[in-house]
C-alpha cells in the first residue's frame, strides 16, 4: 500500500483507495456491505487520483470480500459516476460473486464503459491491465 492511501471503515464494511506507483494504476479495495456514504467518499477520492495522475494504465477494483451486492438505484448511480471518472485506461474488477458481477455489468452498460473486465484473482487482473 502506498502512503497516499485513503482507508476508512463505514457502517457495513472497509474501504481503501490509493495510487499504486509500481503498477501505475489506481486501486480500490472494498469489503463488507457497500454503503452510499462510503461510495461517495470513494468517488470523490477517485476523482482526485484521476486528476493527479492523469491517463495511465487504469484501475483495479478488488470486490472479492463484498458481502452485499449493489441493489439500490442511488448506489448504482454513484458507482456509475465513479466508473465514468475512472474512464481513462482499463478497469479490472476482481469479484467472485455472480450477483455482484451481474449488478456491476448493468452499471457498466449504463455508462458505456467497454474497457472493463472481470477477474477472479488480482494476478489475472494486473496481467490484463499491463497488456498494451
């Protein structure tokens, strides 16, 4: 983890966001339930990181430990806004939950993001992000 990491706990889970200097990607880690207020914080921080580091390889979102999928319409809209902000480069989502993958797919279709792929491990995701 980098020293520019924002890490906090919310009502239902834990959240981390940081710029990974080694791999030139933004990283987001989410565990537990995804909450609206925490998602707003992540969105604001992702905007700051995108503005600071500009166009690089992309983002890696690790959602393996998410326990409650995104069902609220407001929360899906927040996620869509975050993904729009992260529109530079690729977005790799590490997720093993079928329900979460389907929900995220709806969000991705809504924002017309095409350079997004789902993976079961961070290693696979990093490999894809590093490909030209």
